[in-house]
């Protein structure tokens, strides 16, 4: 997914409400906002990335329905992180008591909460460096466990709160560890990558 960053310094800052209204007025466009207030316009996801994202979301959703420990969010959900950035991970999960502590209004708009768990899936057009920076930002804002999945190189980068990232080459599966107890993601469908013709 290609992203375009627009600096708004020349016109001033985009307030939280103005950013929310911009997103509502343009429902077919995916926006994020950096901690510095830059507007980030994301291109639509391609077919293979969309299929893989759906597989991850379904697997996490099934586990969550069985365990009922929290809530699963898709790639359209925008979270306001503690550093002021507003980001939309490909998949996110929040512990039940943390989500339920938010007010009804906070839940309806862009929730001011950092997810406990996030996944970013690299598409063929994504810059690895920008995704790694995004994962580090999640980690700095309190994400307890994050996975950056890279089908092109068959690598998984694991980001744990308070620990350096771990890079795994061609793992068969990933564990949700203590954050998502009992959750295992089979990577066979995710890492099944063929270069375009």
C-alpha cells in the first residue's frame, strides 16, 4: 500500500475534530495522522494483501469469540495513540476491561487508546522502513505485542513492550504469548507469496 504524506504547516494544525470530519467526508479514502500532525493518505489494499489481512482478522476473531478476553478491530479502525498520532493497524486487539473503560463517545470516534496487540502486513508496494518505524511507534506508545509480517522475505518481526525486536526467518506459526493466551497464527496462507507476472 502506497502512502503519501502531506505537511499541513502552511495552513496550521488539523484539530482532532477536523481530522475526524475529514475522514467522515471522504469514506473511500484511508487517512492516518502522524505525531507531528502530518496527514497521511493511504492507497487501497491490493487483492493478495486484502486476502491475507482477512485471514489474520478471521483467525484472531475466532480465537477472541472462544476466549472473550477483548475486542478485535479491522484495518479501517483509527486509534489515537499516546503520542498524538492517529494510526490504523491492519489488525488490532484490545483487552476487554481497557476498551470498556472508554466512554461511549470515545468508542464511536477514533478511540484514544493504544491497542494491546497489532499486526502490520507488508504489501508489495510498502516501504519496509516506514512499516518498521510504525511498529516502533506502536511499541513506544505501549503496544504489548506487535507483528510485522513480510511475505516477500518470509520474515516476521516481533515487537514486545520493553524488549528489542526479534526477527524470525520463515516461521511456521506465531504465538500470542501472554497477551493473547492460546492464540496461534499459522503463517502458511500468509507467507504463500508469488511475485507478480
